[in-house]
């Protein structure tokens, strides 16, 4: 095989290798555990940082207590262990609306 023929085959090999890498990355994404879609599942002793947009007085960093709850400003104790990060976010948002601390987000 001449050098010119070898160079012409390289783009095809690179293209196949690139396609394999993209395909492998896509497959890895499909096989990821479902909890990743909603964030990590929280457990006792996890530390969570919560930021509420345009409400700096509600921003807090707290640890999930052994009983599975966290203490959140104006809301008090709320269950966190066993929830994903997204589920905790929704639970806090609902509670802030119920208590009329925030308007419906």
C-alpha cells in the first residue's frame, strides 16, 4: 500500500473511532441509574447547600440529621433522607408556598 493510499484511509478510521466513542458515551448515558436524573439520593449526615433565587435570607447549608430531616429557615424540620436532590427542592418549594413565604415559583 502506498503512502497516499494509507493517508486516504485515515479519515475513515478516525471517523469510525469517533463514532464508536460517541456511541459508547450515549450508551453509558442510557445505562446510568435513574436517580442521576433527579440528583443524588440523600442520606443521613449528607451536607446540603440550598440557595433560593433572589432570597439570600433563605440560603442555608445544613446537614441531614440522623432522623433524616434538615432544618430550613422559616419552614422548620423537613424530611430529606431518601429523597433525591430534586425531590427535596420541590418539597421545600411547596412548603415555602404553603406558608406564604414565597409566591408560587
